[in-house]
């Protein structure tokens, strides 16, 4: 459950919107290692998507 909650936490963080009550609930339930791992994967997917989009548009 912690990994799924980490994915949800990171997804909301990427959007930049989040309720303070949800943030307070996640403080004790989410592993920092899971959050870091999910964030790194999310950034890699985002960058790869941007590179693919630029290559597609440039052709």
C-alpha cells in the first residue's frame, strides 16, 4: 500500500496542488525511499516523453 500511496503523493506533487490535510496524512504513512524512487522514475518518464515529443515534432 505504501508504494501506491507514494505514487499518488508524487503525482500530486508534480501537479503542484494538494490539500494540507492530505499532506498531513501522508507524513507518517509514506516511506521516503519509495517517494524518491517514484519521483526519479516519474522524472525519467517525463523527460523521455518530452524528448520523444520534440523528435516527433522536429521530423
